[in-house]
C-alpha cells in the first residue's frame, strides 16, 4: 500500500470515529447479541396459529373477552376489537365509551390448555405510549386442587422497546400494616436494545450557567454518572472512575444540582449520586409518566465541549435495565431553555414498527425468557406446575404505567403474526 492510500485510510478512520461520537444512536447495537441462542431443532411443534384464515374462524381456537375489565385496566374489551386480517391478528384500541370506560381494546385466550414446553409469539406493539401489549399464561379454566394461581407474563411490552417479564403467585397473599393486600411476584423491566452510554461531542463549544437533561421516558430514569467536560477531546471510559487530571464540571464545589424529585420507591437516590464518580450509586427520578429532569447550575458561565452519561440499573448478568428512551440536552439562554441535542430510541429500536419474537421455555425447574431467540432471563420455577391457557391482550393502564394515554392511540393495534407451542424432542 503506498503512502497516498495510507493517508486516505487514516482520514476515513478519523471521519468515521467523529461520526460515531456525534451520533451515538446510529451505532446502537443490542447489548445481549452474544447471548445463548435457542436451538429449535431440539423442539417439536405441537400447536400453532398463523392466523391465515378469515376473521370469523378466530373463535374456533380463541375465546374473546366481552365487557369491562376493572383493576388497573381502563378499557373494556370486545370481540370486535380482535380482528384477523391478511394473516395477522390485530388487537385494536378505540376511543369510544362502552361498559363504563372511555376506551375499548381486544383480549383473547386459547380454548386449549398447555403444560411444560416452549411458547413463542411474533408481534408488533401499538406504536404509541400508553398501551400494554401482552403475551402471557394464565389458567382461565378450573385450577387443579392444591395448585397455585400462577401468571407468567412472557412480555408485557410498552412502546417503543420496553419488555416486561413477570411471574405472579396470586394464591399466597400478604396484608401490609396499611391494609394493602399484596402477592408474590418477580417482575423485571428490560431494555435489551437500548443504550447505556451516551456521549455528545459539541462541534462548537458553548458557554452557559445552566445545563440539564430532560426526559419523557414513561418510567423513572436512572443516571449512574453524568459528566460535563470543557473540551471535546477523546472521552474517558464511562464505566470507570475519572483520572485526577480530568475535571467533571457536574461534580465541583461550585455546581448546584436540581431535579424534579427523587424516586418513588425504596431505592437509595440523591442528586449527587449522579456525579459522585461511583458506580454502586445512582440518581433515580421521581414518577413514571411525565417530564423528569436533572439540572446543573453554576454562578459563572462554563465553557462546555462534551457531555457523557451512564444510565440504567446494572444487573448481575452484566445487562442494564431501565435504560432511557428519550431525552434532550438543554442550556439556559436568553431566559429560556434551548435544545442542543436530542435522542429518541424509537428512531433506531421501535417495536411498534418491527416484528420481534418473545418466547418462554417452561419446565418444572425453570422459566427461561427469550427475545428473538436469545436467552436473556432465567428464573427458578417455584410456583407454576399445572396446565394453563395462552393469552394475547391489549390494555390501557391506570397511572400511566405504559406512558400517557392520549388520543394518539385511537385506531392503532397490536399485530400478532403467529403463536406457537413446542415440546422437547425425545
């Protein structure tokens, strides 16, 4: 290779490196891409529904809910909201007053019951905040004597890319001192295609007395470390402590940190945990739905060239859950907030536009949860040992657990391509 070609290669490398730093979301990859892959050659297909028939034939395999739901669900459910069309089952959400609710949705469950095996569904979420897109197991018919009422949520999905896996034991309950009755559950909120490290290099430095991150992620946001640098040179490793010669403007004696409030649960959370250069602490915002923010303020204008932050809750398996879905970086200018950077995970990972598979391997010992055929969660089975039904349901929830319920939901649907059930080959 001659010198000219070498120079060209070097220039291309520098350009690409610069693009990566300024556009982290364009280089986003799945954080579990090296996880164990399910081998379906070891399984025998026993039951399936590909929805390759007319709508009226849906009732041969499925039962539809017709009426109010109650509890946390704020939509009634009806057969008309479950429609088979062009090889897809659509569970529709409509803004219409019926059975005491302002919205209607669709919900179906199998006439057949199933035991241990591998369950898989391929579907798209409703492409809006506010909808709970569920694929789950629950014994709709008579529970055998002595068995526990067990619910397994293979995925209660929320737009744009949130996955929720739950194991509920509804039989064994406990009454708290305040009179609230609770039950055993094992719930985790997953963001497998999100981004834990965010780095923004500014082409031109800015000077400001205030800078903040503001987000409308429909869950609490969790910031492990937030760093603000004077220059935009090579950034340090976001998951390691800073060297003494690197100053974080968000962690000096002269900075004041303001937030919308701390977390709503029992997690230890203080604003300064976001800048203490420690990785076993984090600031957790208050509330699910609505705007949440963390703000840094100085007495004198600061020259800023780059922002870096690490978010999410680190798990024992190395994955981070509760990753941020959207945010803006803003500076205070002319007595108002000005956007200097914006991130939206739905531009690169939108389960309302993309089909994905959600699977569960269930036996007497374990639950194993799969996303697109990759194992991402394994839990000991302590409660579910009897046959169950398969359910597909769409719900709008109280307290904006899946994000705000707005008119944008009207007419949209959860789209299911297929449901399949396998047993191990002997």
